[in-house]
């Protein structure tokens, strides 16, 4: 009798577990599919963001080069201005025609 009750309990447990897993397994597969789709979306967004970062980095490098060129040009202009503002050396005055 005990064996029969044990087998009945075991059979009921198996049926209940099979029913439970029969419901839970498709839900788990749906969840997994959703996560795979989310991962693909995030990966695509990341690729787009990296491409955009590369574009902005190239623009930043271009602007840095332009700023460096402008700095050199301004330094050259300052040097020319200083040369014009400085008094003429005495040795160069000998060739000047005086009235």
C-alpha cells in the first residue's frame, strides 16, 4: 500500500512538474528572445555612437590644426609688429638721406 501511495505521489509530482515546466519553458524562451533583440538594438546603437564619436574626433582634430596654424600666424604678426616698433639700430642710420 505504501508503495502504491508513493508511486501515486511520484506520478502526481511528475505531472505537476511537467505542466509547470510546460508553461514556464515557452515563457523563458520568449524572455530569451526579447533579451537577444534588446542586445542587438544596443549593439547597433553603440556602433552608431562610435561612428559619431569618430566623426566628432576628426572635426576636433581639424579645428585643433586650424587653431595651431592661426597661433603661428598671430605669433608671426606680433614678431613683425615688434620689429616695426623697435627703434632703428644706429648702424643702419648712416645710409639714410637727411634733409
